[in-house]
């Protein structure tokens, strides 16, 4: 890549970050006119031709993801990035690397299910071990599912809309 090409990439990257800042601003104060302008700006930005074939191809591929990228215009409550999801997975990836992973599909499913429950318990302030004890010993004194339901309503965590059902992101680890 020549210096000329690097400059083209850098210039386009700067335009994307400016557009990203506008999307963040829209999230804070959405309006119909702002949405309309952002859609027009997206079209213009991702129809850009730089003359650098590799960059033009990337711009075209990204432009095809318009619906996903501009989803925030219809749902300002969703995050603009996937940092939260990546942070959610980080602990499980580290544990998998340390332990050498699982040996079977069943083991993988069990591990992912336990990790999801453990993470959900942590977020809701419920002891994972007490949850397991209550689950396996069928303790009537603890209605953990009711506690989880109550605390989930009070807890603000990222959610994803799947078929009109809102689910905590941590439940997506196993799907």
C-alpha cells in the first residue's frame, strides 16, 4: 500500500468516525429530521468511489449492511457497538483457554449453560451456588426464579430483540 492509498483509507476512516459521532448524538436526541439526514449521509458516504479498488470494495460491502448499521435510527436504545457482548464472552474464552476446552458437544452445551446462569446470577446479585443448591434441592424457602424475575426488571442490562422477546445478552452465548 502506497502513502497515497494510506491517505485515502485514513480520510475515509475519519468520515466514518464523524458519522459515528452523529449517530451517538442522534441516540441522545432522536428526531425525524435528524434521522432523515443521517440516512442521506449514509447513502452518500457509502457510495463513495476513491479509485483505490480494495477500499472501494470494502466501502461497498459495508454499505450493504445499511439496515444493521442504521438500526439505531429506529431503536436509539440499542448500543452502536458490540463491546458489551465481547466483554461478556471474555471470561469464558479465558477459562476455555486455561482449561483446554471441552471434549464433547454435550460438555460444550453444559459449560455454556452453566456460564450463562453464573453470569446472570452475578448481574442480579444472586449467589450462583445458592441458586444451584435451591435448584437441585428444590428448596421452597428460596424462589430464585421469582427473585431473578424481580431483579431483572430493576437491573439495566443490554438486551436484544429476538422475535419480539427481549432477552439478556448473556442468554445468547448458548444459541
